[in-house]
């Protein structure tokens, strides 16, 4: 499987994806996710979207060597936290997608 769309499923925690080792794109938009956990074994992941969730703080982000794009738009995350994410992910990740907006 190359792409999995789990958007709009009221997911609050990411789990059960360990067997999807060849997954390239993971869409988790419009859920209830507040922490980025459970994707550590998705080592071939290139793109992950968390659009419209409840992520306000990034304590850590798994080392995913193929990752190129992370979408955190429409999460209650501050600009300061976005800078932390940029430092964690490095320059290989599409920084444009890290632009986040506060939920209203």
C-alpha cells in the first residue's frame, strides 16, 4: 500500500499502522489527534498530513529518512512550535507545508 487516507475518522491516537512499512503518504486530516506518535515504523513515509487536528506542541518527531512533507495547517500550534518542528525535521522536509494556522 502506498497511500492511506484516514481523514475524518475521529482518530485521537495513531496506532495499528506498524505493518504498513511501504506506506508513502498518510492522510490524517480532520481528526482529534493531539500528539504525533505511532508513525515511528513508517520509514518509507514521504508525506504526512495532520490538517485540522488538535496538535499544539511537538515534543519529538520520529526520524523518518524519506519524509519530505508535513502538513500541520489548522492546528492550534504556535509559530514558536513550528520553529521547533523545522529544527527537528531539518532542511530536507518541505517547510512550506509546516505553516500552521490557529483553529478558531
